[in-house]
């Protein structure tokens, strides 16, 4: 376990039920359980489904936080929140009540069967790049600028979630 705070990036997604509320609940549980302290949270974004298209739009958001858990402890704690909130395993890229991804863990690089850091698909997912660039415009991961990647990504169909339409 690290003796000092490690800055991490988290990605949130939900497309079942009260999507915006699911993300808010996950954020609250992360803090209540002492998993991490959220420093900043992006706006919510409405995102068309990715991978498996026959499903509802997603609500997506990113957070910057600090933790003292090691990467595997952090992953286990986040997966426990998903289970506690009622997430069930379905098909890959299918509908989900809540999804919480570790986007990065300090400057750590890992390529393990259950944990790749930074997240292996981060730079291929506009629905992650856009909210992450919003809260961390100067962030560079493995030499790549997140804001530059967000500016050149195909963000068609991704819009900010309107407050009046939070579901």
C-alpha cells in the first residue's frame, strides 16, 4: 500500500435505470468507503453505445481522485461497488447499471491479464477523452496529451447531459 496519495483517473458509465444517479451513487460510495477522495468530477456526457449498438445511450463521466490503495486493491474495491450497486455480467460492451474503470494510476504502467495501466482503450474512446480533458487539460499519459487526443477524436453523437433530462 502506498504511504502517500497517488493521483488516479476514474471513468464512469451507466445506461440502465437512472443513469446520472447511478454515477453519483458510485462516486459517493467511493468516498464513503475510503477508497479514494474525489478531487474533481467532469460534466456528464450522453454517449451513443459503443461496441454493441442495440442499447440505450450511456451517461459517462470522469473523475480525478487520490488513493492510498495499491492498483489491485483499488480495482477490487471498485468491482465490489459495481456488484453492490447491482451490476450483473452481460455481453461484452453490453448494457450496464454501472461501470467504473481505472483510467490511470499515477505514472504507473502495467500490462497484466486483469489490469492494464493506463487503461488500454483510453485513447480510443472519445467518451473518456472528452470528460477527462475537461478536468485534466494538461494531462499526459505515456507521452500522449489527453486534450490533444480529445480535440482530434470523433466525438459525433456525444453531448453534455442536460440537467433537466437526468434520468
